[in-house]
């Protein structure tokens, strides 16, 4: 059985031609995925150097600092990095590297021992602490990185 779904605006027009103003577009997140370097240079040996050459760059598009605590970065498979208490300055970036390292304001380390981002295509998802989508970025099988 098929159901007919009628949007509020369409229903209003059908019910009497009432003029409605368009709803405002959903605001973009201030913190966005700027670039994903999903295919680290050279062979995928699993060395920490190679793992850390695989990263996601987040950028704060606003002039004010943003607290990232509880934000989640994940791939299609479900591998998830959860931010601790990190403040991202206005108009600043933070890189999330796949391997191990010492966290700083501009570089975070996932601590994984194998790659997260698929070279043949994947999607990076950024979620707010409450689980709603903040941003996403997808790529196919060509290239080594993607600007989002």
C-alpha cells in the first residue's frame, strides 16, 4: 500500500491557497570538515608515520571559539573519535590524525593501529554531542584527499 505524504505548504495551498513564507534554511555548523587526507603517501604499511599522514581537518568558520567536548567524528563503518575538552579558536583548524601522538590544540590523535578512511571511497561524519549531524564529506576512489 502506498501512502501519500503532503508537506505543510502543499497542504495549505491545496486547502485554500494560503500564501506561506518559505522556512529559513537550516544553519550550517560553525565547525566544519574542511579537508580529509584519506590516502597517506606511499604504501599502507600501518606505521605510525603513515597512519598520522591520514587525517581530517576541521575548521571553525566563526570568529568565536567553540568547545568541541563530546563532538564525534566517524566513518561509514562506525569507527568513532570523540573529542575531549578541546577549545577550537575562531577561524582556527584542528587536525585529527589516525595514529598515535601527543595531543595539542591543533592536532589530535585517534590512537588507532590501522587506517580508518577508505582510499576507495568513504564518508566522514561530524556530529554534535547530542548526536545530530553537524557536517559530512564524501569521496570516491580517485585522489588522495578531498576539500569539502
